C-alpha cells in the first residue's frame, strides 16, 4: 500500500515506472479499479496521477472507453526524433561555448571503454549511449532544455528505440561531437549532434 502526504505523486511515479518497464504496454487499457486495489489507494488520487501522465503524453483518454497507455504511431516516433535533433544540437552548441575540460572528460568517459578494438558489448554500449545523451543535456545546466528533453527520452524508452544503429556506426559519431565540443567549435558540435540523431531518424523512417 502506498502512503504519502501527496498521495497522487507516488501513484504517478509507480504508474510511470510500470509504463517504462513494459508492465503496462502501449495501447493497453488502464483498469482503474484493478490498479487502485493493487496499490491500496482510492480512485481520486489515481485519476490525478493519470491526468499528469496524460499531460506527459504517456496516457491518453479515449471518449466512452477509458484511459489507455499511449500507443505511438510512426509519425509520432519520427516527430520525437525531430525534436531530439534540435534539442541535442543546441545542447552541443552550448557546451562548445563553455569549452570546459571537465565536461569533455565526462563525455569521453562514456565511450573510452569501447575504443580498445575488442568486441563491443551491446548492453554496456546501450547504457553508455543513454548516459552520454543525458549528459549532453544536463551539463548545459539549462533547466528548460533539460525538462523538454526529459519528455523525449521518456517516450523513447516507451517506444523501445534505445539503440537504433550499431556501435560500429555510432562510436565515431559520438567522438566527432565530443571533439567539436572540446575544440570550442559550436557550429561543428551542433552539426555533428544533429547529424547523429538525423541518421537514426532516417533509418526509422525507412523501416
């Protein structure tokens, strides 16, 4: 049973976790009575949590049918990548302006383990990739940019497109972004960051 002064907040967090880990799947109807019973809460705070998730584009209300986990169509998936391209390009530009060695070191540390020439572990690389793209935004210390990006990454997890292209393609692209940031070349940093996302978007578009 969930206990909290603001009861809707932990319900919201639990439901989001269930969506992200696939316990609640895209297109699945949310049976409010069942969830309320399993969490030991009433319908009112549960509905508040669902409305918050609806505002985050993770849940949708279908008239006369109820609440469903948002199912993303191909256009919506591509639109998310268009937004990521613009946001990550801007983040790379901002980091290049800073020309901070500590920032560069954090970005490099994501991928230096994969430069040995040995066979790359896909799971490890996928975690490094996620960390890199999150750092790219967080290290700008631009709160609005971070919040906008958060929604894109959440939807990315729901869609299930963690690694769209193999490390053999993307490792060099990541270092192109890092090297441009290290040199303080804002135009090149933005160009490489946008191109990196654009290539994945185009691959998804053609699938």
